[in-house]
């Protein structure tokens, strides 16, 4: 598979899943469709916007290519209006978390690739991967007044960092770029999925009052 096409596919897919999670959360918070579109767009494109600003890639990607905005708004509204259906087949929160996990697994690789393409050091590429994956969800949760997933005990940012690091390492070792891309995204998704399924978390300091 052509690597450029693969990244374009993952980019649109990641935005759609992140925006979907934002739309579902907006429905849970009883926002209107316009509010859902805003929350979803911020969720889908927030991480990539921060990445481009930090790397000096201006104008940011969705300004240069408005199709991304259309995908984000469409994904947000889809999440918003299918929220009652998701409630019927599982819990809305579970659907939201898994959509977020898929978006995270995609964007950690895309962010790392963007860092390398901009000529950044490999350590910076790993950080841009993690920020691309985590920042949109951080903004989403702040907007609706939730404690952000990235700040909870759950393994979240670490899963994104692992995926980004695997991508950078795989390319440095000369492995096939397409296989590295898919494998790194799968690693992040598996780690995040295990954290969701088996309640993996980092130890937190407990202070008794």
C-alpha cells in the first residue's frame, strides 16, 4: 500500500473517530447540535493543530485543506445523533472511550510522522505523536467540564507515546514503512484497550483528609 495514501486514510479516520467521541460526549452533556459540532471539531483537530503550530507548519493542515473540517463536523454530528442507539447496544461511555482509543492510536503515529517530516529530533517526534493523540481529547473534556482522560490514572498518554516511539524506532531500523505505521497504531490501540478492559493504570498518590 502506498504510504502517503495510508497516512491520508488514517488521518481522516482518526479525525472522524475523535470527532465522533466528541459528539457522543456532547449528547451526554445535553448540548445542542451546534455545540456538538464545536466539541467534535475541537476533539478531532485540536491535537493536529497544536502539532502544526509547534512544528511551524503554517497555516495548519485543516486551514489548507478544509475537507478535514467537514469530516470532523460530520463525525461529531454522527456521534451526537447516534448516541441513543449507542446507549441501546452498550453504554454511551464505553462507545465514547473506544472511539477515543481508535483516534488516539491513529494520531500518535501521524504526529510522529509529522515531526520526522519536519526534521525534528526523534525525541521531539515522539512528543508530537503523543500530543497529537492526547491534546484533542484534553480540550474536549475541558470544554464539557470533565476531568480529562489524559490526567486520570488510566494508561492513556503512555499508550500514545508507546505507539509513537514504536513508529520512530521501526523506521530507524529500516522496516517497511506501511507495516511500521499499522503495527505502531495497533500497539497503541492494544495498550489503550488493555487499560480499558483490565483497568491498567499508573499508581496515584492517595492523600487522606
